[in-house]
């Protein structure tokens, strides 16, 4: 959720509506909070491969940027 929307939801009690419309980059919203529940993070084992892939991609991007910067400085 975008911040203005999530802030409005967090301020509501279950079963209540927003008293004024909430504006986000997606438009205006009247929000009904039906219920809330805790959001448990996924177990590490279920996301380990995704994390490793993201780290490898970031390292690769950083390496490419360094190579480009070095090449630009040599010219």
C-alpha cells in the first residue's frame, strides 16, 4: 500500500470508515477497515534463493557501473 493509504488504514479501528477521503497518487479513497491480522514474514528458507539472486544482481550492476565510470575517466 502507498503511505497515505496505509497510514489511514492503520489509524482506523476494525469496522470503521475514514471520516474524510484519503488522497493518493491513484486518486481519492474512502476506506473501510474490515479487520486486521498480523503479517508474518516468510521463513528464510523460502526466500533464500530470491535474496541470493538479488544480491548477485546488485553486485553485477555495481561492477558494470564501475567499469563504465573507469572507461569514461580514461577518455
